[in-house]
């Protein structure tokens, strides 16, 4: 039985992970859960899975959680940044599922790697902000990092048994989000409610907005470059509205291997949890290509969706620049969701932060955290000042 600690257990990936666990009770046991302030859902998860440790955002959330759990003291309740790190490293997990949204997932994920604990990685910001540090720690301790993002899982699967020198190019697919066919005028009027209506995937709010701006794909390009050790020039993006082909690998002989499946995150989650085995799943339904009928692809429009171009620029700059892109984007997305920023101003805030930042080689976690704070403060200033 594999013991799991799940960081971000109340989010979209976390809840899907627990659905996979519940479907295979003989395969997995949950020993740690970390969440933010959704204590009602976390309490239900604790009652069902009985973890040793659970963490919430602060003391107020912890008090509410203890009240919901009553006299049951089976699970130790922790708080804050140190609590999440303790869940990642102190729950005696065989694997950590890193599913927190944003740069907040970096420290506990890196802590797990440094403790030699394998990681199922759904928190793309970890590799965007501090990829070289995380990969160096993983290599030094021979720690597996198994991707959970559907695109990176697809590439990971397509590369099994292949020689790195035979890879010509990686192709990440993108749905295009809810605004794929919108013109520039309509995009300037886009509302949070419209942006949150993704045509194919059920995801958390931040990732759904990133999909609408295509910043999600920008982050994934950087992550793929780090994870698969390829220059960003050899990573392309194809808009694929059906979200059936999850990504492709092109080889030097012209062959292309793609991974296909219905758009449901339980597939890459189950693959990561049981790797290298595959688990039978009761849901989603099998892929029916005859019913789908056709698969189409198109080039991304970098003028309507400039966030993707910013991702390539940050990847080429390297060093601390991807951390700036990520942090500024987090602030801009939050402002848009609270209707304090227009949709098309999200990439403008990110670009301004990148232009203002003096890029440095990546040296330490403390440096990454300092850059993250600077970029957040700069972006907040842009948002408050009307950028």
C-alpha cells in the first residue's frame, strides 16, 4: 500500500486524487492533507481518510476545523507555511501529491524532494519559479518527479523507451479556452464569469483564467523545458479545441507519438500515483473516437493571447525571470477575478514586471522567494495605479 500526502487536497486536483484513492482502497492510504481555508470540505476528507497530519492556512481556520471534527484527535492539525511543509515531510508518505495552486506550493514540494520523497507534480509553478533548483535536488537524491499535468503526463508517457537524442520537438496542446474565437474587441470586454466557463476541463479558478489568457500554456512551456531538459526553442504549442490529444513528441525520423484520452484529470493522476503500473478506472468513460468524429489543430494567435509569447521570453531569459512572470500573473489573475483589472490587462501587468526586473542567475530558494515577493509588490503597484 502506498501512503500519500496530498498538498492542496480541497482543490480540483486534490479532490480528483482522493476520488482515485477511494476507488482503489487497497492501493493507497492517505497520511497527510494540506488545504487553505475550505475547512468544511477538509473536515469531510479527514473523517473519510483519517490522515495522521492535516494543515490549514491559519489559526482561525484551525480552530474552525477542530470544532467541526469534535473530540476526534486522530489527526494532528497544523497551520501555515510550516504546517504544509510538515505534512509534506513528516507524515511518513511514500509519495507527495503537489497540487497547491501558485508559488505557495514551491517550498513544501522542494522540502519533500530534499527528504527523498517521490512527488506527483501538479503544481507547475514549482518548476516555473525554481526548476533548476528542484531538478538538481531530485537528481542528487534520485527522487522521481512524475508529472500530473495532462500535457506533461502525455509527453512523459510518449517518451517511455525512447532515447533523448532522438527527440526533435515536443508539442504541447492547448484547448484555446473559452475565448479561442473571440476578436480583440470582445476580449477587452471579457468578464470573470465568462472566463471561468472552460469548454472542456473542470479546473480551479486560477488555472481556468490562465487557460483563457493562454498563460497556462506559457507556464507549461517553461515547465516542459525544465522537466524534459530541452531548450524552449524545441517546444511548440498547438491549439486543439477537442482536448483529446494531450500532447505529442516528434522524433528525428519524422515519427510522432501522441497520447490521447478524454479530458479528465483522473487519468494522469492515476498514472502518476501508480506509476509505472496503470490502474483501472470506473470513470471517465472510454474514449470514443467515432463519436468525436474529428480532431483539429491550429497555431496559437500570439497577438490576441500575448501571455504565451511572454512565457517564451521568460524561458529564454532564464534565471529569475520565470519566477517574476509567475508571481506577477498570480497577482493579475486575482485582481481580474475581483474585477479590479480588465482581462487584456493581465498580460500587460506581467510584461511590465518582466521589463522592470533585472534578471539574475538562479542561486537559492531564498532568492526565488525574494524575487516572488518583489514581483508581487510590483504587480500590485501596477494594478493599483491602473497599470
